[in-house]
C-alpha cells in the first residue's frame, strides 16, 4: 500500500515538473506575442549608415532561425517590418565587432554592445545605439539568447559611403 502511494506521488511530481517545463517551452509557439509595429521618425531616417539581412545561420537547427532586414541610422538600429525569429526566452540585440558570425563559438570572446531585450519575435522595432559608439567597429548585428548562450540569427552590415 505504501509502495503504491509512493509511486503515485513520485509520478505526480515528475508529471507536474515535465508538464510545467513543456508548457514554458511551448508557450511562445502556442501564444506568440503580436508583431511589433514601431516606426522611425522623419529625423531618424535622414542618416542611414548601414543595411543588412538576418540569416538562418545553422540550417540543421529548425528552432534558431531569423530573417528580414536591419538598418542602422545615426543613433538608432531598426529591425525592418519583415524581421522574424523563432520564439524563445531572453533574446537580446547585440552589435558585434566581428564580420561573418555564423555560430555561438564566434562570439566566445567578443566585446559586444547590448542594445536591449528583443521586444517581439516579428515586426519592426527600433533600438537606441549608445552615444559615442563607433559603428564601423561593429560590422554585425546578432540576435542572441542570453539564457542559453545561443546564437539565434546574425546579420552582416554593409556600410554606405
């Protein structure tokens, strides 16, 4: 009798833990946040410095992907309306001082600039670039999962002029 009760209790605890973990993983897929629709002001659009496109860095990984455009203006990084990444926890937008980032290992010792937490997995968003940042020293933008230390999607920037 005690053995049956102990097995039942252990199954309940393990089932609850597994269900909770699965719920945290599936929540952003089942209930994704609405797409972002931020717009640039006319003053912000006057000084475009660079453009790029996010890519799916590891095609064998169906969960960590990204696509869409990114534009850098004087003091502002803008994720274009076609921007999209696969959902996940604690994504951040980084400026990275390395061209051709294609794996998490490429960022092992990079001194990046964290522009903030990604506000939506889809749509247009803008992020302030700290004053005094030498943008020519940061030829890549990446979406990075801080919680797991994983590259989600990189974009190489092509500077104008």
